[in-house]
C-alpha cells in the first residue's frame, strides 16, 4: 500500500527551508523545478490538439454571395482581405493604407503574432477593387485600411460582429469568425498541393522543425504558387 502523500502546502514549506539560503528568484526556481521534474521523471501533460473548425466551400460561397448582394464596398473588401490573406483579425485592424502594395499584390503585416513582420499576397483580380477602395479611403484622409467615419480603426469585436451578421443573413448554422476564414484559406491551399514551407510565410506560423527550410525560401517562389492556384478559389 502506497504511503499517503504529504500535503502540497506542507511539502512546499519543507522545500522553502532548504531553498531560502539560495535567495531564489523566479528564474532560479523555474530552473530548479525543471531539473526536479527530470529527476523524478515527471512529464508535463499536453492538452489534446483539436482539429480546426473549417467551413466548407459551399458555406463560403453562400456566405460571400450574401455579402456581395449588399454591394457594401467596405464590407466586401474587408471580408475578401481576410479570405485571400488568412491574416488574423488583430493584424487586420492594425493595417494602414501604406501597408498595401497594389502593384505587387502584397500587404505588409507589421508586428504580427510573436512580434514578427511578414508579407502576405492577394490575387491579381482583387487589385482593382482594392485600388478603388484605397483611393476612396485616401480621399477621406484615412490612416487605417479599415476605419470608421470617426477616423478610428475597426476593433476586433466590431469585425467579429460584422462577420456574424452576414453568417446569420446567409442562414448558416455555424458562425463565421476571422479564424474560421483563416483556417479555410490555409486548408484550401494545402488541398491544392502547395507545400507547407510555401504556406508558412503567409500563415505566420513558426514551426520549430521547419524554421530552417522556411528561412531558405524566397517569398517570390511562394507567391508564384499562390497565384497559380488562386484562380480556382471559391469566390
């Protein structure tokens, strides 16, 4: 029969007596307990990885048709930007007019997830609509790509509410979020046979195992593949 464990609080006091003379700070304690886990062969449980919730192509077509019928230029451009680039909503709301390169069909994301800058593409057919939108925003003296009439950038919450409103109008059973649109693009590109290493510069993911190969890839090479398959995109 196993001996009952000492209560955690009592054991902590016992360990504190031994460690007090070391004048430990947080970093030292973290390192001590890392080695302690190794000595006791204690593994850290990892949360089960859930598969992303990806909309179907039929749902995306139905959703976009609903948006299109409103003829709301601002909403159309916002939703197409999310769909074509796969950027996160936190990145979208910080975009400024100067971040868009219409000639090269690219958008620069500054200080994305992890504080990293990156460039994402958009399809050439989207260029004309985006250029007209940019001109309209410049004439109104806008700074941000998506901002209100009060000259304030859209908020994360505001974008989510906008997407939800169209999902309801389209009669979709599941809500459409910025992350679901992102999952759709990245999954769709993968289904087209594009290598993970070419998708990564646009996704902003930094897989430890893939960093070395990603660093050797030219952005232009990835964009050629992107342009090749986007002609088959559902919208």
